[in-house]
C-alpha cells in the first residue's frame, strides 16, 4: 500500500531540508557517501543485502502527501544510491545470499502494489540509470481496479469541506485544510485496515455512498504495462490478488490469494513468477509461519517482508527484510541506510 503503509515501518527523524536541495544537502551527502564506503561496511556488514521498498513515483509533488516520492526525488535517490551501493536485481541478490557471496554494498530496488506510475514514471528513470527493479503486483487491481486505501484517499481528497460519515460507522469531518484532510485519511485507514477483507470492502463502499464524488480508475497498471515492465527486463513478483492481510484469513483463503495472484501474473507475462511480497508485510502481525510455508509450497524462490533490516547469508530467504528510507535530506537518507545495515530484520 502507498504512503501510510510505508510510514508504519519508519523510525522518525525530523525532516528538514529537501532531498534535492542545492545547498548544504550535496556536501553532507558527500560526507555520508564517504563514510558508507570506508566505514559503514566493515565486518559482517559487507555481506548484507539492502532491499528498498517503493510504492509510487509521482510526476510531480502531491500537495496532500508532499512526502510521497516524485520523479525528481526518485532520480536524485538513484543517483546517490549508485554512488554508494552496487544496485543489483533482487533475483541476483537471492542467488548471492544462497551462495554466501554478495558483491560489496549490494542493494535492490522493489516496488509494491502495481501503480501505473511505476511503468509511466519510474521505468524511464530506472532505464536512464541502468537500474533493475522488482515490481510486486496485486493482480486483482489491474486494468481499472483501485486499492481500498486509495479509494479512501481519493474520496477524502475530493470530498467537500464537511462530511458526515456516521451512518457508515465513522465520525463527522471538517476538511477545510490540507492538514485536516491528511488527518481524516489517517483516521479512516487506521479504522479499516485490519478488518476482514469482505467487511473492509463493505465499509469502504458505504463511505463512497455517503460522499458521491468521481474517483480515478487509472491509478493501477494495465496488463499491457505489466508486460512492458517484463519486456524491459524488470522482474515481476506476486503480491496476492486483492492485497489482504493473510494473517486475518483462513489458510485455504490465504493460499488461494497467493496462488491465484501468481498464476494471473504468469499468464500475463508468459514467464514464471519467482518472488513474492507479503501484503503489508509485518512478521507475526500481517503474515504467520503458515503463510511462509504456503509460499514455499507454491514454488516461489524467495519472499520479502517489510521488517526493517538487511538480509544476510544464512537468513530466511522467504522472509527477507526491506525498508524505506524516506528522508528528504541526503545526509539523513544515507545515515538511515547505514543504520539499517546493522539490523537483521524480524521473522516469524
């Protein structure tokens, strides 16, 4: 999921200067890069794989969510990452972990969910930098679908300044400022997130009935865009069909979500789908040991969570940690990368 899912796994640092600042940022970034190369990879940190999570790359900064990654910021991040890391395909990283031999400063780029801007905006930037990425796609939202959280986000973005959601079990909201719209979105997502899938969808439909505004139907990829990514040499990974929290499902339902998502993507690209990302991805909360077993049984080669940390040889290939250093300051971005290298990530 976008935005709020990413921030849940964060360890806050105060955000000050912009990532692409033309002032102190680059000088501090150079210091951080020097430290990364000469200090941050001593000992066991040399054999670590950093896996980064992205969701969207917007054409321009979003006024409601200014911290969401946009094209200019993503381009700057890739520039800096290439200076400090060996950016490799995730499949190569998995093979390196199996063999116990990774290149120094190994890192991978991944995207979750299947947003159309991944193909429209992110792909050309990746190609310009010569960087490979893995795209974990929830197949049920392709070709005009929309994730439930984006329905809530876009509903509140477009809503009038006062709305009454009490008939849907929520409160009244005054939305006369950007900050209040942000707060309303956070409140609603928090209230709905851990409901069973069917119940959550009913609640979201009830919200839509109370706020009849036109919602976008082009947020997610088309099947042709999935094929475009595959033809461009990018890895397509599975992310279930409907992005449920599998820990809240019975085993048979979870297995079907995982298997059907894999099969749908394989039919689209005409090739095996080898990698999987657990929806939401918190070990012990969003997925359990039984789901790790299901992923293995279905023939995946590896799977990723959203537990912070860096993968290491000998770790569980079906619970590879990932993280999102969201900081706009270049120095803080690299500082968090260095901090993350010392974490192993949680597993079930």
